[in-house]
C-alpha cells in the first residue's frame, strides 16, 4: 500500500517562507537614511538661496545710500571774510547743496551777491543769505517799526560784539547812555592791530561802525548824542551777557 502524504496547505507554505535576506534589510534601512540626506541637502540649498537674497537686498540698500540726493545751486564763501568786506567774484563760489539742509533764502547765483557787503565775519564755505549782507534785509526778524542806524564806535572788536549781540551804547565824553539793550545788525571796519579800531580817535582809515536795530525814539536819541560829540569823543559799547 502506498503511504499517503499529508497535503501541504497555503498556511504551511507561508509559515515555511524563508526570513528576509540581508540585502532586503539593507534596502529597508537605507531608504530612511536617503530621505534624511535628501532633506538635509534641500535645507542647505534653501539656506544658501536665502543668504543670497539677503546679500542682494543689503547691497541694493548700500548702493542706494551712496547715490547723493539731488541738490540746488547755492552761493557760499570761497574764503574767510572780515565784517564789512565787499564781496568780489573770487570771494564766492556756487556749489550743490541738498534741499533738506539748504537755507530757504540762500542765493542761487553769484551775481546776486557780488558787490554787496557782508554784515559780520564769515568763514570759508558759509552759505550766504540776505541776513548776512548789509541792506534792507538786515531788519528781517526784528520787531515791526525798527530802523537800522550805523554809529562809529571804539574797541568794538575787543568787546566781541557781532551781529545778533545785544549792547548798550555810551558816549566817551560825558559817559551818557545813548541806547540800552539794542541789537547789533552788522559790524564793519577792522582793528589796527593795537586793540583799537581803525578810523577811531586813535586810528586811521575807515571808521569802525555798528549798525543797530533801534526804535525811532532810540534813533533820535542816538542822533542827538552823535551831534553833541566833541573832538576826540566817540561811542563805546557794553556787551550784554547772553544776548539779553
């Protein structure tokens, strides 16, 4: 008799299947590693792109800042000038000044200032405006009704009085006060090197003068004292502290 062999079922085949090979295990392990490596590469690429964009933005900002803002023609002094100097063509130059720092009343062309007189000492490179020149604009900003009057004085440079200073005016003979707390609009004339102004009682040449902002009543009083000055007499000024 033939022995009957037991029939092999599908479950027996599944149960008897061989375990995964080492190659399969390597593939299953290497797949996550590859994915992580790819993600790392993409992150590096993205970081490099972001760094490049940031560099371009920074470079664009720097380049934009280096472009000078548009300017306007402006007359400035080419050298230092003393009070009372008559402006010549070589004393001024025209440069471009950015609108944000350019004085509203600055002169745009040199012909507008050549031949005029500066009201006080100026440094090289200063912007010229009407208030820096002798003329009707000297009274700009002064209270209504003020008049400009020039008077000869002694030792004005020694006192340090200049445009904008507040001074008292006295006569040298009687010592009478001719004006009190008046504003200096301009100073003209130079000292002779000995601390006294040229043109004063002790000097030679053009007299040193102060142009003052006065009320009509003060102007009449100063004129009266001026006409009463005797030989060898003059005006002197006392500088008020703090411009008051």
